C-alpha cells in the first residue's frame, strides 16, 4: 500500500535534487529547470495531503501551481534569450551588475569556456551613406 | 453708537485702500484714502460729540456684536462702549491723525514705501479706536497689541537701516514686557469679578463686593505694568526715545494721539478698580513722578531735537500718571479729568511740535542735530511761529492749553498732599517733584527752541543750499494744530468747565467717584480754580523760559554753567540707563543664549552619533549584496535550515 509517507518522500527527494541542482549548476536554463523540479516536489506534497484528507483542495492547488509555472517558464525563457543576445553567455556569474554600488565585482576563478563567436550576419549599409571603404579612399566625400 | 462704529471702521477701510493703491502700482494716490477716511472719521465722531454734548445725567451707549470666542468660563464678547471718556479719545485720535496724515502726504512724498506707510497708518488709527471703544478686556487687548504691532511696523519703516530695525524690535519687546503683566492682571480681575471680561460688568461686580485689598492691589499693579510699557514709564521708557528712528510724522502720531496715550486711557478707564486700592494708586503716582523728573532731566542736555521732544513726552505722560495716582485720596472725577485733559491738550501741542521738527528736518536735508543748525526763524517763519506756540504750550505758559491742564494736575497733587489721609506726605513730595519738573520742562523746551531758531543762521551742508519754508501741505496742519494748541485748553475747560462736566457723565468715572466717597467719607466739594497753584505754575514756566533765554537766547553753542558739568554729562548720556540695561539685562541674556546654543550643539552631536549607529551596521552588511544569484539562494537555504532547526529543536522539547 502506498502511504502518505511515500508521496512525501518522493516530494522531498524531488525538492532536494532541485535544490542541489540550483545551487551547483551555473547555466541559467539548467538552474531554471532545477527550480521547476523543486516546485514539482511541493506540488506533490499538496496532492498527497489532498488525497490523505480526502478533499480536492490539494488538486486545485496543484493545477494552479502548474499554470503559474507555465507562465513563469515563458517569462523566464524570454528573459534568458534577451540576456543571451546581450552578452552571448548563459553563465549566471556573468550577470552580477545589480549589486551594491561601489562594490568590486566577484571574479570568476573558473569561468565557463566561451562558445565560439558566431559570424555576424551580412548587412547592407544604411541608404544614403557611402560604404566605409569608399569613404576612406575619398575623404572629400565625408561630411564634417 | 452706529456712527461711532462707522468711524472705527473707516480708518481700516482707508488703510486697506491705501494698500490696494500700492498693489495697483499707483502709490501716489495712497495718501488720498487714508486722509479722507481719517477726516471722515473725525467729522463723524465730532458729530456724535455735538449730538450728545448737551444734556445731563450719565451717558453711555453700548453695542454687543456677539461672542468673539468662548472657552470654559472664559467668554470674550465683541462689546463696544461709547461714553464721554471714549468719545473724547476718539475725537482726539481721529482729528489729530487727520492732520498728521495731511502732513505726511507731503513729508513722505516720493518715498519708496509711500503706500505701505499709509496702509499701516490706517491700521494704526483703527486699532487705537478699537482700543478706545472696546468694552471687553480682550477686545481692548486686541487693540492694544495691534497698536504695538503698527508701532513696530512704523518705527521700523526704514527697515534697511539697522538702527531703525533694532529700535522697532526694542519698541515691540519692551512694551511686550509690560503686556505680560497686563494679561495676568486681566485674568486676575476675571477671576475676582465672577468670570466676566466685559469692563462694565467687571466694574459693577467688583464695586459691589470689593475683594481683599491685597488682591485688588496686585491686580491693579499688574494692569499698571501694561500701562508702564505702553506709555513709556520709568523702568520701561527706553523704547520711546529710540522710536525716533521712524519717520517724524510717525513720532507725532505715536506721541500725540495713538500709542502712548493708551496706558493713560487704560488707567482712566479702570478708575473704579484703582480707587479700591490706595497702595496701587500711590505706586502709580510715584512712578509717574519719578518718570516725569528723570525724563525731564535727561531732556535738558540732548542735542537731537526729536529726542528732546521724546523725553518731554515721557515726562508729560509721567504728569498724567501722577494725576491718575491721586485717585484714592482726591475725588477720581478730578484726577481722571486732570489726566485726560492733559492728554487732550498734550496731543495737540505735541503733534504740533513733532510736525514742526519734521518740517525743520525736511528743510535741513534730514539733519536733526541742534548743533548743526540754528537761527532758522528767518528761513522758516511759519514753522518758527507754530513751533513757538507749541513750545509755549508745552512749557505751560499762561493762557495756552498746556498751562490749564498742567495747572489741573498740580492742583490735584497739592490737594492730595494737603488731605489728612494716609500717604499725604508722599503725595506732597510728588507735588514738589512735579513743580520742579514743570520748571525743567519750560527750560529744556526753550533750550531746544532757541538753539533751533535763534542766533546766527547756520545751515548744514546736507540741505544743499536750498533750506526753505516747507510746502503748504505741511504748514497748514502746523497752523491748524497751533490754533488748537493756543486756544483749546482755555475754551474747553477753565472758562466753560465743559470738558470736566462732560467727562463726569462717564458712568465708570461716576462709579469710581461713588466708591471713593463711600470708602473715604469725604464731603463732595465743587472744583474751584486755585489761583495760588496757577500763579506758581505760571512763575515756574516764566523762570524756565527766562533761564533758557539767558543761556541760549543768542543761539548755540551749548554753554554749561560752571559747576554743573557733571550733571550736564549725566543728562547728555541719558543717565547711562541704556548702558546699565545693556550690562544688567542684555548681556546675561546673551550669555544665556550662547550657553543654550552650546547645549543645543551638544544635543545635535549626540543625535548625530545615534544616527551613525545604523549607518555603521549598514556599512558592515552592504557587501553581502554582491549580485550573484546563487549566493542569494545559498543564503536563503541556510536561513531556511536555521529556521527548520529552531522549529525542530523547540518541538523536540
């Protein structure tokens, strides 16, 4: 027979694994997944107690948490994408600018290897401006 | 009564209109509403006077315009009273203010604060009329303090001048000192009189069941404190000579009609209270006598023409208080009549003298030091003639107004000295002091007159070579006031006895008289003209004038009779009173202020120290916010761990 204790044990294991993952990994997406795992451990507790007391409150809580987690996932992934576009990095230690003013940044002694730089997509010059190579050879055409 | 209230409000309206003229950038018109409103108020009050003058019996109109404020037992009503006493004051104030306003319109012409001057002047006259008409102690105090405020504004009219600013502060602070006593006295009377604040009710109640003598004396002396401050009597007179810093017409207004007469009026009004306390009366007489003497002594050697006049005002106010102080031993009808009569005549000739000195100052380009000019009688004939009349009146020269009123006061004092009652020796001493002061008055007045108008013509270079007679706007008020100073005394009382009989119809004075006869069992006697006193006072005036003529008849420079050099320097240095006050009062207070400031900065330092404690804690904790997400997470987990441990340990117990 599966008792309340079994559910709670699974929940606790999920929470603990997520916690350890959150603290030890530095990739933002992995950290986010670990946080989700902790969340699911908590949801499991709700469901277990709901079943134990014989009412639906736990189930309702579970549904709500899953909904909120979905929204949260969308938001978090969008933020990560923006961050990646700015700094070409998903290392959480690279994003420490929101710290006390005047405090020196914490130096990462063991940084993640940088991914190889991608070549920029080819772009056209803005209309009305001469290409740089042409301007260099014909200085009289540049505007003051 | 209605017209009297209109006369009360007119100066206020005039002042407001003047202020509006200033705001509307047409300051040149500002004099017009003030002059017109004062004149209208004067005409109205004179009409009321002529309406009620004839007839007999008590005369009193009252108006109750509701409650001003009320708290517990304390209720202040807006009540007005119009009786001969207040009507006399009202007519004097508005009449004199009108002529002073006319004079100022020319004297202050082109001044930057022209509109402000007339606005404050309107307010000044309004508050004085309020004070005079009020039948409630708190309304009276409102007028009283309003007059103080306006004197502050006008004395400090040239506020950019440091001496004027400090003189204004001095005027306000010194009179405030007396006002503290006055407010305390009012509250004492309020308690003794069954929680009433209306003057007429208080007089009735306190007269019917007189409280213990000690309590009555305390209350009267406290009221007298206020009068001492406002009317510049002995310990607190120092503000009045300094108030010369204001424009000269302001001095005329303060000295003649408005400010300083308030104290005399208060004591005249409260005669039914003072008559119950012979001790307080004696104190009033002694203070008045000493003030009259000291101020006259100081006036003997002053070089500033306005200062001589200022000290003479202090001295003349002392005369009025001497008369009021006899109320316990002589019939209050006579004492109040003597004081108010002197107030009345003094208002005319003192306004005249001040306006005359203003005219001199105007011509001399702002110089008022008598050593720098002289022999002006040819240069300014009208000013000379009018000033001479004013000086004769002030000196008490026979047949001029000042003679009759001073004679009344001396008469009252000699009567007080001759009664066989308690303190009559003291009153006799006060009488001798008053006679001596009368002599000195004649001397210093004519010293100033001769130094200014006789001797070789001497004109300071500040006049820029065009010293001339003042314009018509200034000489006409002088002439009008001179006519009054010449004749008003004789016409109003000694011939017709009209003034005395009219004033006797004041219910509060009649009440005081009644109480006096009840307590002293005196027999009612009719006021007789005393030829001996009149002769004495005429001789005194003549001797003073002749002495001044002998010493200064040919103009300056100052000649000090041999052997009197010490006295002269004592007088010229104003008895060192200002210096003594500076050393005994101002310096300790300054020391206290410095100590207070030190203590304050110590408290500040302590408070700053306290504020550094949280700042220090924050400095320790601030590096924890390092921006690393996982560091924060670790912190949360550790916190959670501690929290759980605590719960587990506690539940295990």
